[in-house]
């Protein structure tokens, strides 16, 4: 089966939760009656098949469909899986008119379903898993990529204070703190010594770029982390806020730009595609569009940022690898992902060398 079909199949739709994943429907119904505006039971549950770090469920009831995200059960790394932060940032952004799902409630009482969770509205649209957008037209692809960049620019323009998010992260030194954080997370889940990671752990903090702006940063912004309207190139909701914080908006922009230096493989990369034929804009055009929308003169040399982003991805994959070894990973897909640590570390080091390492 091709990688493209693979991602579409792997992550689409829902499955019946099994074993420990089954939520206590009686307790959950009582909580939803007390906390979710307009909710009417009874409810049924199914689990989204995608490889989320926070298990995600579709809750269906006579009053409509809802999405529930919970922390994984079992021991967790510090600061990971903070569903309360995901809830807070989405509630704040929704209030400002930014496209995120409506948030209904956060539960920090483990006795309801066994872990913290939150409930939000289910947004009706579709996910674009493959950056080549099979079956689309050049005009539609182009407009979709533009909408993705414009939505990112809109996120970076949100008034943090008005959104009630001024305490959502520390001001300044974003990349310094992130490099520290991912180095720590990597070390906590290290399973073998990798020379590439050691080199990066030394080089990145010694070469940090200057931070000139602060905004809400999504942390995992890419074409498949949003819900798109079914009939037009419009972002209805940006998903997966678990890595969000206040920080340097260039972190998000250079992360989405990685699609242009990543092979497609049925996912968000566009490096090896015939972009001109497909209607996918070139990176220079995307840079120009983002800069125009955010009032920037330009963006700095992206090689440092690419090195950092691939390093961070290697750290995230190493965490998954450790959870696979410990037996707590929540997705069958996790095992295959865990084999990607070294190639990501090598890619990070290649970009570090381009940036002068």
C-alpha cells in the first residue's frame, strides 16, 4: 500500500475503543450534562484512529457530535500532554475569531474517566493528509497553500493580552528555552547515544538567533493539522495545540516551510513534487506572502531554524520510541515512527552544517 493511501487510511475515521481505552459512559454523561452547554444524552464513543499523543474520541449524542481529548494513562514525562493548556489556548483564540473549535469544558478530576480531559465542538470538514493533494486542481492547491499561510499570519497577529493568554508562556529567549526543553526531553527518553544529537545539543544553544517578536506559537503547524472546508480552500479549525506557547513566530513559519525541504512520502512534504504542475507555490513566494501579511522585511537564513526543527522532531520521535519500548505508546503507528529518530538527527545536522556548524 502506498504511503499516501497509508496516511489517509491510518489516520482517517474512528475505531471502537478497546480495553483500558473505553471511557466510563455513566460518569462522562453526568459530567457532560453538568458542563457542556446544550448537551443531551445518551452518548456513544468512538476513538479517532490518528496517531495523536493525547488519545482523542468522538462523542456522539442526540445534541450533536463532540471531540474529547484526554491525557494518556500511566506515567508521563513532565510538561507533556498538558490538555489544560490546549484547552486554554483554543478557548482564548476562539474568542478572538481565530479558526479553532469551540471549547465546552475542561475536567481536571481524574475520577471521571481516569485522566484529565476536555471537550470541544466537532468541526465538520476534511483533513488534507497528503501535501500533493491528489485529485485536486492547481488553482485549488494554490489557494489552499495561501490559506494555510494567511491563517498562520492571522495567528501571529492575535493580540495575546486580549485573548487572555499573556501568561501562556515566558517572554523572550524562545529558542533558548525550546532547545533546553527538547534536549531535556531527549535525555529523559534516550535509548542509545547518537553522535548527531550530541553535536546538535552542543551547537544549537551556542548559535541562537535573536528574537524580535512574540506571539502565540502553534508548535506543529502544517497542512494536516487543520480541518478544511469540504468545498473551498478555507481553514475551519487549526488542531493539535499541545506544543503551543508564547514564542517566536518564526518557529511556526520555518516549521511549515520544512515541507519544502521534506520528501512527500504521502505526507505534508513537497520537496520532490512537480510543484509548478501541481500549482503549489514555491518557498520564496510563501516567504513573501507571510512577510507581506506580517509586516516583515524578510526572514533570516532558514538553515539554523531547519536544523532546530529537525532536532526537535528527532526529540519528539525519541519520546515515542521510549514509550514503544516501555509499552505505553498509544498508536500502532508509533513503532514505525520510532525508527525515524536517526534520519531526522542526520537531517538536522546537515542543515546545521549549512548554517556554519
